């Protein structure tokens, strides 16, 4: 009978410092695992298992939604920003789950995995901007100078976001707090820029009242986004009780769940706005949408390439503490 040997799990003192997570004491996979070991660990309870599944499973929900929209008629120019957004909704959780799966193959592989993860998340911010520009913009801003500049600036922001987040890994060994700050900034500021038109709409609704069906969904998405950022930055709850949430309930799992819920509410809000405001907005051409995505992907791949070439500049951490 064929039997598979699952990888042996290690404690925090048995793995290099670059692999350690604050407040997580046990459940680490061995560094320099083979690709097979990494795949097998998906079905083993480690401190990464739920990180993988909390993004892998929702990704297929977004794939299913995308396929449904494609069958509904991709030739419709009104649908192109939505389709671009849905593609990014599929890519970022899949990239994340792959990064968490294969990040223990080697130190270099770990960095490469997360470079791609960061690029996918940055691309998602552009997908959000494309959808917001087409369906969510305040009607009084449609056709304004800011509206015309909004997507080009969002494209620029995605490349900068990928650059900052990749650069943060070069700081991780010597300045982990600074690295965390750069990485947080890399994803917060594109979100804040993308959300300017949304925040204005929410402000007007709070000030003057409104009956738009999407507003509650936008509030839910915004709440999830704020909670996601808070959880990512604070490492709660494991920093309060190290070792208690090693396998279930630690901050990165909660971060994933909140992020996916936020994306779900965002998608529902965009679909509602798309249905209610289709005759009142200024839609980009399919070529404009494709060009924006193309520039973003090209820029992010270039950043990943440069960062990969520069990886030897990151010192290899010692395998484990000498005292253990």
C-alpha cells in the first residue's frame, strides 16, 4: 500500500529568522523543502495550511464569477472594466496561495514567491481602480480632469506599490519593523488613492442622504478593508498569546478572510453600481483597459526581475539559533 510521509514540523527556534512569524511558535515547515513536500504540506496542519486554503478556495469562486460574465457577453464594452477587475480578483488569491505553498523551498524561492504575491496584489488595486473609474465615480466628477488622470495614476501606483513591497524584503533581516512599515505603506496608499471617489460618495451620502443600493455594500467593503489593514499591522491576536494561535486563528489567516470578504462586498457593490448607473458613467474603451493592464503587468514583471537579480544582496540568515 502506497503511503506518503508528511514533512516534519519545526519550532520557531529550528528555522531561520527570515522564516519566523511574530507570536507563532510551532508548526513551521522545514526550510529547503522539496516541491513535493510543499504540496503535501497543504494537506497537513501547519501554521501555513489555512493561509493557503483561505485564498485558494475563494479564488475559484472569483474564477467561476469571471467565467459566468464571459459567457454573458465579453463583447459588451461596458463589461471590460469589470472583466479586468475580476481577472485581478482571481489572480491575487491564487498567487498568495501559491506563495504560501512553495515559500519554504529555499530562501531565494521564498523571496520570489512573495515578489509575485505582492505584484498580484498591486495589480488587484489597478483592477479596483478600473472598475471604480467605470462604475463607481461620483456623477459630478465624471469627465473631470481628475477622472481622466485617475487610471493613469493608478497604473503608476501599482508599479510603485510593487517596487516598495519588493524592496521591503531587502530590509527584513536587519530592520523588520521598517520592512513592515514599507510593506504596509506599499498597499495602503494605492487603496487610499483608489478609494477617493468612493469616499466622496460615502461622504455625500452621510451628509445629504441617498437611496443608492450599493452604498451599504461599499460600507461593508470599507469596513473589511480597514480591519484587514489593522490585523496586518498589529499581528493580533497571536502577539497577545504566543503559541495559542499557531495553527488556527492567527492574524494572517484573519487577514486573508477579511480581505476576501472585502473583495466580495466590493464586487457586489460594483455590480450594483454597474446595473444602476450604466447610462450615467463614462466608460473607457476596451483598448484603454487592456493598455492599462498591460503597462501594469509589464512594470510589475520588470520590478520582479530587478528584485530577483538583486537577491544576492540579501544576507542568508543562519539556519537556526546556536543555543537550540
